[in-house]
C-alpha cells in the first residue's frame, strides 16, 4: 500500500515538474513572434474533380507519393485506387470485411493496406504477376479496431488501434516487431515523421505522443485538448505536430520546445475535427469537420482564411498530395473531391 | 487472481508510468522564441513552392480541364 501511494505522489510531482519546465522555456509565444506577419489572403480552392464510385460512407483516403494516384476505403467493402487526374479507377479491391476505418498507400506504390473493426491490417499487392490484386498478408494481433496505418516501406508498417497501442509490423513475416504502449485511451490516428525515425499518435486519452521507432520508446506526451484526438500530422519540417480533436479545435505543438504553440479555434466552429493536412510549406492547415466543411487556417496567425464547402455529409478524411498541388477530401456522402 | 497479484500488476503499471514521466521530465527543450522563429522561417522559405498558398496558373494545373481555343 505504501509504495502505491508513493508512486502516485511521484507521478503528480513529475507532472508538475514538466509543466514548470515547459513554462521556463516559454520566453515568448508564437502569436507574439508572428505579430508582424501579414495574414494570408483569402484562400479559395475549387473542386476540380469528383471521384464517384463508392456506394457508402468513405472513411479514409491516402495519396500515393506520385501525387496522381490515391487510395480510398469505404464501408461499401471496397478499396479503390484512383487516378485523380483522369478520375479512372485503377483498382477496385473487394474486402473480406466491409467495416474498414483506415487505408494507406506504400511510398513505393506497390502496396496498399486497410483495416477496421476486424482488428486486422490487411496488406494488398497491387503489382502481382497476373495483374490480380490479392491479399498479401493479414496482420493480426490487435485486440481492438484498427484506426490508422502507415507504411514505412514495403516491409514495415505502423498501426494504431482501439486497444490503445500502436504496433510496428514486419510485413514479410506478419509479426509484431514492437508494441508501443502508453496511451490510456483508443489510439485514433498516427503520422510518420519526414525522416521516418519517429511517429506521432493521437488518442482518446486527449493526448498526442511522439515515439522513437527504433529505440521503441515514447519520447514526449502532449496534452491540452479537452476531448478525443481524431487526427494528427507532422508539420512539413518534422519539428512540430498538429492535432485535431472532438473539442472542435486543432493545436500546434513544437517538438523541440516540448509544448503547445497555438490553438486553432473559433466560436462559430462547434463540430469535432475528423481529419487534417498541412499544405506543402506548412503555412496553411486544412481541417475536416463533422459539419460537412473543411476549414483552412493560416497556421502562423491562427486565423481562418478559407472554407471548402462541397460535401453533403461529414468530411471524414483529407490529404494534400506530396507535390502540394492538390487537396483531396473524402466524405460520408460517398464522394472524394480534388481541390486546388 | 489473488489480491496480491492484482496489486502487483497495477504496481508494475504505476512504476512504468513513473519511469516514463521521469524520462519526459528530463527532455532537453529549446525556447519558444527559437522554435517560433524557425517555424516562421520555414514557412517563408517554402511559400513560393506551395501551390495551394500561391495559386496555380491554369496552364500548369494538371487537374484543370484545359478547353481548346478556337481562333475565329
């Protein structure tokens, strides 16, 4: 009994220490530093393409690294690979389980992955010999739903799950290489750093965590949100993290200062954030919401500079292509739209 | 499960949390002013290569249907 009480006290002391340490490095704020910066002019993007074909809610999309192909997942039980310029469907892959919540495109373009309420991450080979797309591997070990997955390469993938853990898998052997435990709520989303050395996860414990992939440890934990974090992404230079939450706000955390720099919120925005993506320079933040819209923020000034209104239901996923030329949104209205 | 085993697993969990917090407390931080100026500099240096920010001329937009022109 005595040791438990001591451990609890030490936990509280350490949390206070961290709060105090962060404050001593808060010699300014990003708001003050950016006071002389002019707000970006109004951003008006137009729908250039509408990708039609899914028959039910779209839950996830991910751009291929060529900035032309993308993959989307819908609860109609299909994974579709699209040529976003011609709007042609390059592949339409039927899934064993229609309860899909996430999908990912490997950087090589050879593989796609998906998963959901089946608790598994299924890997598909797009470049099989006979031209048929088949399941290459089924990664099973999570005891909760698969919320997100991202490839490191053709041989490694990271998953996040409703079982509160994230896992690094060896695709060839189908085994878990590392289990990243620490979140005290469902892990909802993950993002990989530009140098592939770290990943970040956002969870239903209202925190975001930065993980060192090879050292297999949690380096930093960021709090402040007042509800589940549904979306997370790296700022393009890998030095900051952006989160989106059910509390209707997005936050920017700097990794080297180990603290929150800005909150993106507006009293008129009352719906949770479902998805987010920064533009190529990081100056713009695009955030998808439950209220069918995407809000565009000037990331340095925390001012809303645009809205993408075009979907007839919740925007569930968003992504900016690698070359920064276009933004893709996916919705429960079953359509994907390409904007620029 | 005896109460002894239950308390030892939550004890192990608590020890892990304390160990993690100790590691996070010892993190070497930089000042917010430096972090902010680095972010601002990155945005500034890469702005001209950000199509969504700068706008895309029609002739260079692969997603825009280019209608053929007829000379009358």
